[in-house]
C-alpha cells in the first residue's frame, strides 16, 4: 500500500488520423484538462514524465518538441521514456516512493497515422535475428493466436466474445474509436486478415494523447480532491527471443501482478490486449475470475494510441473507481511484441 | 489580421527515413552468421547439454555465457504459423507465404522465418520443413531465403 | 551443407542493417497559416494570449506559458542576427559550399528566432545584433517553405 493518489486523468478522442494536429496540439489540450480537473497549477507539479516514440510519426525529437506544450519556464524537472506512458507513470511512482517528489504530471502521445505502424513496430525487435526479416506486429500476434488455439487455451468463439464485449463496453466511452456493435454471426462470417487473426481481432491504429496527475494522499485530502489510491505497481519482461517463450502464457504479467498486490477482491480489470486472444491469455495468466468486469472502457480493441494506451488502461480504471463503479481494480499495460513487457497496477477507492 | 485557419487546406509531404546502420556482432552472433554464410546452421550448446537455435548470447535461464556452437541439420518442425495473403514490399517473399516458428531437429527454442507454400491449406503445426538457402550469402539471417516443405 | 564461393572468406564480424521507412507528414494547424502565407511571400507568426510573445514559425503553443497561441501577426522580412556560426564542414548532398554562415534570425516584432543563411557579406564581418533583410527567390519559385527566402543580407548603411 502506498500513499500515492491518482487525482486526474484526461484523454483526447482516439481517431484514425489526427490530421493537422502536431504533437504540441495533441498534448496541450489533455494536459490542461488534467490540470484543471484537479485544480493543481503547473507550478505545483514537482515532476513531469512522458512516453512517446518518434519513429511512429517519423519526426526526430518530436518528444522534445512536445515539451513546448508544458510551459517549461522557469525550467522544470522533466523526463521521457521511449515506451508507453504507463512506464512514465512507473518512473514517477518510483520517485514518489523514494521521496524525491510529491506530485507528478504524466502524459503520453502517439501519432501513428503518418507511417505504416505494423512495419514501424518491427524496429522494436531483436536487430539481428528478427528485424532484418521485418515481421509486422499483426503477424507476430497471429503466431501467438495460433499457438493459443493449437494448445486449446482459447477458441475462435471466445476470441469473438472478446471483440463483442469490447464494442459493447465502448458504447459507454465517447472517446473510443471503434464503438459499432458486432455479433457472433458477423464475426464468424468475417474473412481472415493474417490468419488466424481477422481484422476485428486487431486493435485499430489510433492517434491521440492522454495525461494523468498523481500526488500524495494527504495533499489530495487537503484539497478535497477525489482520488484512487495506488496499492502497488510492478513490471516484468519476457525473453526478447520470441522462440524461447511459451507464447500461450504470461509469467511476467503474473509475477508483476503478484508483486503489485493482486488480491481476490478485484472487481474490474483494464487489460492492455491489442489483439483479442491476448485478453484471454491475460485473464488466464492473472487468474481473474469470471466475475471480473473486463475493459469497462472498451479496451485497446476500441482504440489503441501507441505510447498512451497503457496509461489509458490505468487512467480509465482510476476514473471508473472515482465514478464509484468499483472499489478494487487492476490495470495492465503492455509493450513490445506478443505481450513481451507487462506492467500491472492495483488500484482501490480512497 | 483575421484568423482564417479553418479555411486553409491541409498540407502534406511524403518522405522517407533511412537508417544505414552497420552492426557489430560479438562472438556468438558472428559465428552463427558466418555459419549461415557457409551454408551451415549452428546451435548453442548450453551447460545442461541442450541445443538452442537461434543461439542466444547468454543461456536464457542461468544467464551463463554461451561458449560452444555446433552444427545441426538444417531442418525442423513448425511450432506455430500464420498466413500472410498480402505480403508487403519488405516481406521476405513476394507472394503469399506463412510466418513460422521452427524448432530445429534435436534443439530447443524456435526460429522465426518465412515458409514458402502455395496455399494456406499446405501449412499446419507440426509439419516438417527445411532451410532453403539464398543463392548469394553474406552473413545475415536472410542467408536463409525461407523454409520450404520437407517431403520425406 | 551447401557449397558457397565465400566459404573461404574470414569470419563475419559486422552486419549491414539498412532500413527505410515511408511516411506522409501533415503540417500542424498553427503551421498552416505560416506555410500558406510564405507561399505568397508573406511572413505570419502567432501571439501568446498571456505574455503576448510572438512566435514565427509557430508550433501552436507559447513554450513559456504552456497555452495555445491565438491570433496571427504579420511581420516584415527584416530582423537581427541573434546567434551565428561559420560552417567549415561540407555536408553530404548540401549544394552550399563551405565556409558559410548559419544564423538564428529574430524578425522585428518576434520573440523567437529561426535558422537561415547569411549572404552578401564577408563571413568575418558578420556580427551579433547585425540588422538583416530577406533576399527572396523569384516569385515563380515560391513554395510552402522558408527556403523561398534565399538568405538574409545586412541592411545597407551602418556596417559598410
């Protein structure tokens, strides 16, 4: 148990192409919204950390240009991770635990529309054995889906159920990108994309940005702010060699969840599963019961802003707790091919 | 001056980013890729006696340095696969193909590569495949042009 | 084992790993007014509603205040040299032959500076604070870019 409070979360609408919005124009509205929602001024924030990857839009130093959205004068303390902003939150979490800071602003942004995202993501692979072959992210996920199906860890119908649930939940989320309901019959009739995956099994390509504010519980109480308490956070990784992993299991997610304080009273989970079979894999690996409400925001299948989607899982779960929907929640973020890196956050109502 | 931003048409520009990296290989990768150039698949021998392809630089569980590599047969078994019906220009094959994870004969671990096949129906988990060597080899994972069906 | 003519060559110690990615860039909203204006030979910046600083080209925010810039401001093509350097190193594919001067130009009325070239003056006569004026390409060559200006030259008079 920590004394870290999530007091604010803002998310831009997730769209296929943000068009004439540069990184500053994507980031600034959500930062201002997140700060205004909790009433903290820029000068009250001890530390800012962001997550983004310049390869997505092909703009070197876009992550530096993004700082123009912060009003970084007089100079601020600021950091960046070339990962999903969930890991930027993790950096802030560690600095809070170490006593270095008492509050932080975290933001993530991704503009994937200028490039060919599934191919750009091959840049995150091992550069000797994998990257020269340029395997795209959907193909690698499809290998994992086949392994799941072959091993009897999921069925085609269960994968369809994941998609149906995502669309159903996303109808409550005005910022979701894919919200059109689908039926088991429609999904069964859909043609293969990269077999065994169909397009509906894959997250959409999304542009967007998100921001989140944390502070000490004592400060949140003094200011009369509603908040969700961070019980714990941890992350683990699998081998970077895909052929040396059991693709049907996620020991890294399980270990991270255990270390973060996973318990039996979890009522809802936001799982960062960019592909339908990965939601089933994560549910199994984390041992979540049938009663746990999965992805009340619609999850990554309803919109997946690279470098913000993991933070969105945490922000969405915190927001659901603040709304009073749940008392205990789990949020998971992933990075890399086939759920290579997994970060789990356990949250609870204050 | 009045702000007429909403009336301005968007401006776009196509561009290419190129990275002309040359990577140094280190002792394990150097030997493995030299092997591929010479038409030979080399496996890492772990201290427990198992063989791993592709050879990692360190043993996955113990973290011990890999010291020994030895040749294995250039054939194996498909552990998982997916079917690419519309290959992109960067794909290893320019007609529909399968990505496969292949476990080499007598080895642990699996290697990712392309499998040449005429149709999805020819591919299944557990099928036997063998290496199809590239006609010109330079010391790169693409010295394996792809895998092909191994009819015994 | 298959035969290979390279087999007698030494061990492979390096690997070529070239990589090419295609993108389509779309200009940001606040860049649009600048780009459309410079196509017509005019210079448009934007103003911060808080501190009233003027930025050209503008990326949509006041980096000091962290707020969105608002109205467009037209500026002249005259300013001062904020910083400069003399480049002696040839840059591959750059048609400009060294030595040449690259400067940060702050236009009159602007609070930031942008990169450009300095011409029509000996390199060793360039000074900080020197007043300069744009030398434009012929109108027929104008496109959506700052290179519609060929370079900046010293304003006649005080430095001659």
